[in-house]
C-alpha cells in the first residue's frame, strides 16, 4: 500500500477504534460484518468504486456519497469509518476495495483479540486449509470463482459448524471472495499470517514425516524465534512421503532438511 493510501487507511482505522472503544467483542464482530458487506458491495459495483475514487470530486464529496448510501443501514461506527475511508486519496478504484476489505478483516481480528480468541482463529484457519488441500474435490469446489460466493460460503459454514469461532467463519468468507485478488487457498494462508501478526508472531510452516511431540515443537519454535527475533507460531503438516527430517518455510525463507530432498540431490548427482 502506497504511503498516501496507508495514511487514508490509518485515518479510517483510527476513527473506527474511537467509535468502538466501549463496544463488546460481539458488537465489534458485528461491525466487521457490516464493513465486509460494504466490501462485497464495492466488488460487485465497479461504477460505485469509480465514483468513490473519482479525483474530480473532493474527498468530502466522495465521503458524503458513501454516507448517503449507508446511513440507516449500518451502525454509526461503521458508517463514520467508511466515510473517512472514502474521503481519502486512492489512485485506483481497486485500492479502495482492498482497503475496505482489510478494514473488515482488522475489525474481525480486533473482536477476536478482545475475546482472547486470536490463537484459536489462527489455528482453525490453518487446519481448515489443510482439510481443503487434502481433498481435491473440495479444493476445486471452494476455489471455483465461477460458483457464487454465497454457495461456497454455505458449504464452508456447514463444514465448520460447531467447530470454529465466529471470526474464523468471517475470514473464511473473505478468503472465498478472493482476498486481495488471491486464490482461496492463498487467501487462507495470508489470513493465517495476518492473525499471527496481531499476536506479534511469525508463522513457520513445518512439514515433518511424523508427528512432533511437545518438546520437539518447543525446541524448534525456540530456535526459529532466536533466528527471527520474535515469537514463532508453528503450523505443522505431517507428510510421510518426505521420509524423514523437516522442511520449514518462514516467509520467503525455506529450510529443506528432508531425506527426500537429499535422495533427490543424490539421484541428480549420479545422473551427471
């Protein structure tokens, strides 16, 4: 996000924080739903996106246009924050859409933080991603942008019913809609990382040939925390096909110490 856009976003986020300062976690979660509904409106209405980012209109005019559409339909806190957002400077219509979507996400995470549920949501998003990637049919169905998002969201809700936090369901819906233009599974990964960041943690994706016990996880987490200078949240996937060792990915860094990799390198060496 460009500097000027970050400033526009920060002003809206500050307005929202002030407007929800005394709200309960449930009330903040409702506000998140409202903001996400506006993101869906903007996604489906390109003419509205263009009108709200039209440089020939002043910020006040653009803000009042959005306010006139939302007043009486959303909470005052949501309307005020979104009015400030629309009043900001945006170089392209999609930037306003992305900012609105991000504001909804950050509000959902704020609700989860107030309820002390961020760690649960982080883990539930990751585990759901594993379930999806482990079922090619489910992955195709949920990731198909030609299928209406409402239908895919209903399927996801049925799968997660009674097993996930409200915030998890909200963020899965965002992923299904293609957060920031990403695919469904890539969106889930990004949302896991954003949730971890709210706890000031880095995410390490670990692939192991066997289930790690608590002591092994603690040692690995401690070692990675020393390397990256912050707490690390491990997301472990068990894959016997790697034969042994570990593969660890943190951001763009990949540490592959698997036996499968060594065998592959040995085969290449003998083939020369």
